């Protein structure tokens, strides 16, 4: 995230920069200005993602400066920082991302960055203009790394064969094995003709979509096909790399954890329900869940109860039958002194486990809840 800071007080700038770069992380301050007019002149050249702007400055009103900056660079988000709360309404009339009081506190600043992250399109960043092939939820192509487009397949069989080849990219897939999988009911000669036709349709779709990085070549002695992706990146692979590079959760990288979790836009090829993709689908789901639980443990250890509740609700949305998550939420609501929250969680869990799965809530969860009720709720 590229940030530009504007404040007529040098010490205020240094404090904000230290919080953003050293305490939170994931933010690069590309410009720091005490002169508001110099900042305005530089904003288009520097192209910041987010601008932290003091409202009360000599020479020009910060609200007016924010208006001019939005005209100059509409894509940048404005955050007003001031010691006076009387400007809040005017600030939000300018469509500001946020409004925070001086001196900025770490937790409050983290919420601002979270709001920034939520305001951005949930597209994996691979670099400016780099194309990306999406496999979360459904197959899509991002030619410029920004705007996804659906691939137009001649037949559902062509779509699945391409997805299967992509799943096994860089490996030679035997033609006989492909026939057995996709056309088991046909005679070999006729099935081969269907295979050749479908491969041709895939190549045509890739050509018409402008995807020239992907190649489907015949294997040794033309016994099979091998699909290669060249320098084209897959969102699932890039997401896994990002997750594995996160390190241990801390105040410095909690925002990076949250952003990485946001980038998981749906299960692997889930819209199609391909059985052969189930192992990878479960692998990625499990990786998301383990990452979310690591961050939750960090939140709970540091008594960030509101953040932990919000995160557990996200986990529950993706894993509605996870009893550990429901139990965790009940314990968090107990910390907040919210008995109705506890009862609602238990009721919802019972509805899902007993009503939908026709099973029983585990003894562990039942025992905890019953002991809590006996203690007076």
C-alpha cells in the first residue's frame, strides 16, 4: 500500500509514518509533506493509494485540499487526520475513506487500513498490468490484472477438459486416460475424434480470449497432451505463496493476514463441482482455515475481542458446521458480558447440527453451555 502524508507539523508526520511502516507494516510512505501545495503538485506523479491529510493547516483548508487531490487523482482514498472533531461531517461529505483524531492510536489506524482494504476490489495483486488466470470459484481471465472476464467455451466438455489439463499443468496426460475419463461410453476411434475436436475448441477459446501464454502440446510420440502456462500466473498459486510468506501474526502484519484472507474469493473451481478437483479444493480451504485460526489466536492472546469476534463470524460463514468456531464465539461473547449472544450461537449451532445434519452437538460444547447456564448465564 502506497501512502502520502500531509501535515504542517513535522513531528505528527514522523509519528504517523512510524506507525504505518514500523508498527503495522505493509505500508510504504512514498511522500511526506509539511507544505500542502507541494503535496498537491506531487500527488499525480507519486500515485498514492491512500492519502493521510491534516485538516487544520495554514494557507489552505485541508478539506479544500482533499477536494483538489480527489480531482487530481480520483483513485486515491483520503483519510483526514485532525485534532478537531468538528470537521467530521464535512470530511465525509467529501467521500473521505475515514476521519481520525490526533494523535492516531494503533488500533484505530488498523481499522482505517482495514476499511481501505475492504474498499478495494478483491483482486490478487500480481503487479501492474500483469495478466492472471482465476481458479477461485470459476475460471476467469484478468488480462490487465484488474478486470476479470469469463472464458466463452463451445461446450461444457471443453471447459472441463481445459480445467483438468490446467490442474495437471506441465504433466503429460495420456490420451487413452483422457478418453476413459471423458468419453468412456464411446469406441476408441470415435472418442479420439471427440478428444481432438475438444482440444481444438480449447485452443480457439484461448486464442479468442487473448491468452497466448498457455500452450497445449503433444507429448512424446503424440501419446498425450501437456499444457503449459508460461509466465501466466494463477490466483490460487499466488494466494498460497502469499499465505506461506506471512510469518507469525503480530501487530506489524495483522493487516496483511486480513488482506490475504480477503483474497480467498471462493473455493477452487467450486462453481463446477468437478470431483477430481476436490482434493485441491479441500487443501485450499484447510489452508484458509488454519491461517484464520492463527490470526484469531493472536487476537485472543492480545485481548482484541472485537477483532476476534469479527474474524470468527467470517470463519463461521465459510465453515458453518465448525463447532470449535461456535464455541469460541460463545466464549468471546462471555467476555463481553453478552448472554444473548451466547444463547443465539448455541441455538444456531443446534439448528445446523441437529436440524440439517441430523446429528448432535458434541459433548464438549454441550457441557460448556450447560455449565455456563448453571452458573447463572
